[in-house]
């Protein structure tokens, strides 16, 4: 297959998966790549367009994972690739802290305009979500002079030492990697499927622990994913986020929203916080920000962001000019094509189909999410006991049919759907049909 060959617009399999060339590359991977890097589905991708990726054997696969919410604007977006090429032709790197460039400023301006943060804002750019979270913690500690950070059950914030401490799940993220950073405290998350609490009641439970176990005078920040990602796409009950944010502001505690997976139109608005009209003091972003290029940011209240001494934030590659060019283009695409509205439409189709399916499959415990960030939690029939084996079987069955889906959850029992926001209705229905068949086979 040459580079000029058109990419199919529908799922098309020409070999069993993985195909022979992917198997050859998998053998090379086993000999060259560290085993600690997750294996996933061993099909090696060569090209992509929209919601379709083509592997080295010529199989056209339907992508319902978007590289874990990264390629939200789709694969092969010419506006973004042209911006990348143009910037690459000019220069690749100078380090913004040494000799600055306009692209970094432009990204910060765009983020300041859309972030759910009140008042005057400032932004700083980094390479990855974990870096953004670490720097948000640094900013909160510097601004408040307090050491403690509170996070929530089921949270995922990264793989660095500090962000492993902030992350709840042990395997595979924390196992045998300690000791971890101190002064991290964990409180209960609102998890309506399992705790059956209203948002205000769940918030009161968390706040009681914050006050009793830490004390506001010691607490620099509360860090939360407005919709949890790796933890299982847990959507807190209405009123939970607002109550936590209000308590933080009343007690001089920085409220940090980790929108790394839920941001940039994924949930049907620029950010998940917007659904309830909640604002944050600091917001961390990455993943969908630059259409596939590595970029991350902290955006926050100007007084907090400027509490850090000069030189206290930054990094050699943070805000790389090529990544910045991609981000400016990607954000423009999101705005001009109203991908937030498309996410809402996708969400309605997915939740309707999956909830209909749940009415006849007892093993589907919950269908939840917002916009194009939807999850199916699998349980043993008649119980709340997680069914991780079924989730694993569903992922394998979908992958074998050329539909890429992901699992997640503290208990490994959640199927998460993160399709590119440019997926067509026909592609979406095809993917849901394959998923329904896999769920029926695993749960019947």
C-alpha cells in the first residue's frame, strides 16, 4: 500500500488480526522494547483519516479510543498537519525560556479565553498531563504556603513519582515503584452507581474527611477530575463538584480541575466543568489540546499563577513550537466545526443504544458519561461485583473485528468509548453493532 492510496471510510479487514506484517513487527518489538510498556492490541498503524486507522497489512480499523482522547479532531487533519509542516520548516526548537516565539503566547491566549477559571488568567505550557499536574501542585503550594494535597478515590493523574502518589490505582501504575511523595491524602469520590448518594451528601462526606484528617489550614489544594478517566469514567452526582469548589474557596484551598481527558469538547463543551457552571482556580489540560502532538498546560487565576518566582516553572521542551502550531490549528478546528455539539450528538446515540442493550443484559450494571466520553460498567448479574473478565473479553472481541475500544476502571471492569468527534453516523453505528455483539457474547 502506497502513501497515495486513499484511506477507506469504513471498517475493512483483509487479514485476520493481527496480520502477518504486524506479527513481524510485534516480534521486533518484543526484542527491542521494554516489557513495562503496555502491549495493547498488536496491530501496527501506518496511516489514518477521521475515525479510521489503517495498519501495515492494509486493514482499516474503526478507532473508538482516539489514542486515549488525544485525536479528538480525528486522524489526518490537513489543517493541523499543514501547520506542523510550516512550523517545522521554520524552526523546531529554541526553548521558550531562552528565546521565545509567538506560538507559545498564542496557545496561552487561546487557553485563557476558554478555560473555566474566573477573572484574569495566565497559562504555562508543558509536555504531558503528568507534568501539568505536577506543576499545578507546585503552583498551589507556592501560592498558599501550605503542603497538603487532597485527591479522590479512583483518581488517575499520571506516572511520575508525585502523580503516582496522587493516583489511586496500584496495578499497573504504582506497584513496586514507591516510596511516593508525602502529604497526599485521599477522600471518597461521588460514585452514584455504587454509593447512591446525592451530590451534596457525597460532598459532605468528602469535606468531613478533609476537615478531620487534614485541616484546611494545612491543605494547599483539592485536585479532582470532573469526570474521572482511568478510574472508570465516573461522573459525580450533580452538585458534588460545586460543593467541593465552594468549600475550597471558603477555606483558602486551591481547587484544581484535571481536565486532561475530559477537556477540549470531549464531553460536549470545552470542559466538563462547564456542564454545572463550576469554575476552578487551576485547570490542567493535555491530550486533545494539539491533535496528537505532545503538549500540556496549566491555566489559572493570574494571582495564583504569578505567585511562583521567575524560573520556577518551565522545561526544555515545554511549549515546543511545532506542538504549539498544532494546538492553535486544532483549537481552531474544534471551534469552527463546533465539535462540542458533535460530541453531544455522539453521546446521545451511544447512550441510547447502550441503555437499550442494558435492559436485556443483566451484566451491564451502568451506562454513564457525557458527550463522547461514555462508559459501560460490567458486573456479575444481580450484584455490584466487578466483572473484569467480561470487560477483557469484550475488548478482545471488538479488536478482533477491527473496532478499537479500551477498558478502564479501578476494578478493570469498565469499557470506555472515546471516538474521534468527527466520526460519521455510519461509522458510529457500525462500531456500536460490533460492541453490542461482543457484550452479548460475553454476558449471555
